[in-house]
């Protein structure tokens, strides 16, 4: 319930949701436990920040790769078209 509420608050402020992957659940629970035990929100807030930043960096990298692949595809298509033109001129 806590993550749903956290993500609702983030959405209200225009921020992306925090997605806790299976591989990060132990860290999430540890941060949640530490925050509760010490009555200090720093561990869970830090976890959310770190998780969100990692996700955003991964999404940016994915978009960069898609863009690079798109332009590589255009270059390859242009090269093929140039080769076809050259081949037609030689005949």
C-alpha cells in the first residue's frame, strides 16, 4: 500500500513512478525497515531517489540507442539507394 501511495504522490507532483524490481526488493525492505525503526524517512527517500535516477538513466540510454539505431538505418538506406543509382548509371 505504501508504494501505491508514494507513486500517487509522485504522480500528483508530475514525477514518474518508482518501480521496485525483484532484484531490489531486499534493499527496499531494508530501507523501509530502517526508516520505521529510526523514525527517519532518509533511508526510504534515498532508496526512492536512487531507484528513480537509475531508472531514468536507463530510459535515457535506451532512447539514445534507439535514436542511434534509427540514424544508422537511415544511413544504410541512403547507401543502398546511392549504390542503386550508381549501378543504374554504369549501365
